[in-house]
């Protein structure tokens, strides 16, 4: 293995996001083995064959293989990008439209992976609810959702464009829900370490419209989530240190907060919030708790509760 490579990573889901995640992992060579599972073994085998072609063309060190979910328990990390077959007719609070459809799928995967000791990254929306559902049903200890990570990347891009500075100069976070109750941490945002005044109205407008712009043009957002997965895997597997905004258990809720990874171990590192930002975060937590409890009849009557 190369110094920045792990032994094996599994990806569950061969749809648009799963395909892009797996292609990204092959292209970067982050893992020696890449195990792919999907709704049917034929789908997984087809994706693995396509990825093998990519491996050959790029001389990637990553070997893709089709697998069932039970065969993934030896992986260092799993990425859950599975999605139920449904049509989301919502015009507002769109990500929540997948809650009742995706919950049984995530519950079933959690049962199959109960006690899995590695890192689990959940991509399936609504990601904050699905992350909690997987964690509490499976009993797995290292379960994170990537929603706020993608929101934060979009936030830095928007601020950089509006202020005409490089995106790499921006330090700032979006936390809370991956959805309508996202919290922009404007008060702690800096450019080259210096405080700035964030054009919040314009930024929030761009964060609201960007997902729809992408979906209307190419059907689904895929490259952004794949990039977030890759960045988080580097930190969670101890291949790099740094901060990632991830859904995790925080106080009495599961929502997005910044985590500082050192040697693969995460510690919360929330920035100082204004009273208004704290109010918004509390509102996001209340919304997510309420929405999660509404899912209770759809999963285990005796889940492994953590609150």
C-alpha cells in the first residue's frame, strides 16, 4: 500500500451518487480494495466491471469488486449511498421528502451491519435523520453524515465569489440541518484569518438555489457529495488531520457540527456562536428530533437509543 492508502472501503448503492463516489475512490487510489454492493448483485457486478475498466485505463492501485453487504464487515470504512425507489414531489423542505421511503432501507442495512466496528459515512437523505437511524439501529459507534460538509463547501465558494477572494482563504462553517434549517456561522467566518462581514442575504439565496440548479441540469447532485466523502475518509481513516462538518450525536440531537480529526479521532470544535446563531441551531435540533420521532413506527420498536 502507498502511505495515503487504506486496505478496504465499501460503498453501498450503485445509483448516481454511488457511481460517482466509487469512481472518485478508484481515481484517487485511496484504498487497495473497493467493495461495491447494490440492490441486486447484477448491479454491483456491472458497476465493479465499469470501475475495473477505469482502473486499467488510469493504472489505479484500487481493485474494485462486487460484494453483498454481509461481505463488507472487514472494511475500514463504509459509505452508504443507497436510495429507495420513490418520486419526491416536495417543493419545500425537499430532502425530508425521502424520510419515509429511505428509512426502511437504512434500517435493514443497519440490521445487517449491527456492531460493525469501522467508520460509516451516510450520504442518503434526509442525511441527519438517516445517520441517527443507522447509528441507533446498528449500535455502530463511528457513524457520520456528510450533509453539513457539502453545505460548508458551497458556503465557502459563495463567500469567495461574492467577496472576490480565493475560496482557500475562507474559513467558515454551515452547521445544523442539511436542509432548510442549516445554520450559517457568519460571525466566525474569516478571510485569511481576518473577520469579515458576510453578505448573508446573498449567501443564503445561493445556498438555497444551488442544489436545485444542479439537479435541474444533471438530474442529481453527485460530484459534490463524492468530494465530501473523499475528504472525510482521509480524516476519519487517519490519512490526514483536519476539520470536517459532519452529522453526529451532539447533546440531545443528531445534527451537523465541525469535528477536528487527529489521527482519525474526532473531537467537536464548534465556533463561538451569536445568540441568533445559537437560536437557529436549537431550532434545527428541535426540528430534527421531531422528524426522527415521527419515523419511530417505521423502525425498531426497541432501537439502541443514545439520548
